[in-house]
């Protein structure tokens, strides 16, 4: 089986005010095939909920902050 390419949206910088494209970067990574008994799910749509703005900043939030240079986390449909 061939390697699958994963595309991830990473937080590149903390937003100041409205979100802009420069706050994010697209990363492409190779994924090995899943082991026997597991499946790989393709994400079709990721939610960009308002709550996500808090963890993008270093301020106080009720959820852990997103890390710069790491993938965003959120609800998704696969």
C-alpha cells in the first residue's frame, strides 16, 4: 500500500483581532497505512466555531490553548 498524504491546518501566529490567512499554515505529512483492524477516516469538513478564538490566544480560556506550529483541533465530519 502507498503512503497517504495528510493535510493539516496549523496555527502559525496568534491572531490580533480578526483572523487572517497569515495566522494559519498548511502542512502536508505522510501517513502510513493503518494497522489491521483500524481505519483511516478522511475529514471532509472541520468546524470553525467561535470558541476556537480563545485557545488561539495566550489569554485565559476554558479549554487548553492551541500550540503554535501544531494542528488545530475541533469538531469534524469524515
